[in-house]
């Protein structure tokens, strides 16, 4: 066996260009299979981690139909002005699984500090928000019950907003920002959180007391929605059905009419991302299969050429006692080694690429041994399949015909 391996390596080295061209398709196939599958799993794991950050058993009911697009913030259509604080209170009281509730109003407004003016998402809410959303200030404090009762002109800045307005988040505490003409004192800066359940960047938000916004700033009676924290994840499906029934009754929506609200959980956004990532994985399998097929055809053609160019070698080996099965084994070994090396290089390249993508994309590094094993074993099996016909051709070479022709 060792002697056969030495002959195989010597033959591949003697035809380096042909060997490299034959291995290229296998290399690309193994690289696509390993790389795409690892990256899609890393993206899925990051999505799960981000979903966990949104809050334990988070549940949201809001006005309008919220539609998700993979990789983009949620888009609201048919937004109405009939979602009230009373709706939020009734949902919190009617759903037995609710532990905490945080009504909110979301609006895009300009905020200014000094000569710096930027657009941000203003979120009016109450003191329950940090517990419901698992979001606490990195410095300072959040909105208090006293702020809500007094309609205080205070605010809490998201991490990015604080940095953009004041250069350093810690420099924002005690300063004033202006939302239109309202001067709000900064009492806290939130920790870095990323995107929320609707896909909005929480670090680009400014939080104000609900009463301050409704009475001092906007003079309105309707809200955007309510965040609810459920006691058990198993209660989510029942809570969604109950909440939908209550809101349809309160908003007088008839049978067959479309809802003017959305009821969803953090896992609903996760399902959309999973569908997109599954599609990416399927496309990766298709591309790797095409590359493997091209690689197999390349090995087949190269091995046929090698059989024709090595007829004298085959005849001499047969003349000195080599059997047909020895010749078959020799050429199968050569094709398997060729494909195996291509697969090994492809897997190594893919893992290196995955490490780079995960580092710069701020995703968790994922390593799936079974994927690596599948790529390597698939490459070797492809080599054996592609080399079967050339090996059979080599075994059919007749000694006398070769010696006469040569």
C-alpha cells in the first residue's frame, strides 16, 4: 500500500498543472460547502443571541401592520391612531401570563445639543421599560415614577446618540438636549443594545416620560403600543391569540376585516431570519454541488489522459506480475488522493475565511466537525467515483499490445 501511495504521489507531481486544474473544482466545492454553512450558522447563532437580549419572553402589541424583511428594520403600514393607554392596561390585566407591561410611543424627531442636530427615534415610556426590555442605563438612571407623575422634562439617551451629541457618553449626564423647542435634561445613558424587536437601533433612541410626551410635547391621546413580559415562554401562543381577540373587539374590527394592529414576539423576527439563512444554506449546497460536479468531471478527464499516457508503465507492471486489481487500486488511489487534497485545501481555506468574516462581522465563531468531515469524505468519494472508469480502462490494457506498440 505504501508503495502504491509513493507511485501515486510521484505521478501527480509529474503532472502538476493537470493535477491542480483537476483539484480546483473539488477545492471550490469543499470551500463553498464548508464556508457557506458555517457562516449561515454563525449568523443564526448571532440572531439568537440578539433575540435573547431583547428581554425574557418579550411580547409586543402595537398599532399598524409590522412587516419584516430579512436584514432590514420592520416596516409599518396602515398605522392608526386608535391604540390607547386603556388598550395597554386591559391587555396587561386580561392576560394572566403578563408579569410587567411598558406602554410606549415611538416617533422620529430631531434632537439638538449645541450646534449638533440629528434625527433620532424618540421613545416615550415609563419606569417599567428597563425590566421588560432587559435594557438598563450604563450610567445615570432611567425614567422614574416621579418623572412620569410630574411630567418632568428629562430624557435618557441611547449610547450612540450620546456619543454623537457630546463626543463621550459620560459627558452627556446633566446636559440639556432640545427636541424641537423642549429642553430636556439628560439623566442617563443606556448600555449598548443593538436592534430591537422591530429592527430599530436602540442605541439611536432617546427616552422620555410618557406623560411628558403626551401632554407637553405632542398633545395626543394615542400610543404606539405596549411591551409585555410574560411569565413563561409556553404562554406566548395563547397570549397572542387572546390579545388579538381583545384588540379586535376594542377596535370594532368585523369578521373578515384586516387587523389594524400587530401582535408579535421576538421569536417572530427570528423565524424570518431563519428562513433567509436557510435559503442561503440551500444556495450554498447547490453551488457546492455544481463545483463538486465540475471537479469530478475534471478528475475523470485528467485520469483518462493519464491512463493513455502511461500505457507503457501499465504494461511493464503487468509483465512483472501486477494483477488487474492492483492496477485498478493504483488509479483509484491516485484519483482519491487528488480529490482528497483538493477537499482538504478547500476546507482549510473556508475555515480561514469564516474566521475573518466572523471577526469583522462581530459574529460568534462556529466550528461544525461534522461539516468538515462531510466535505472531506465527500471529496474522497468523489475522487473514487471519478476514477472508477479510468481505473477500469487501465486494467483492460493488454501486455502484448502495449509492448508491440511501444
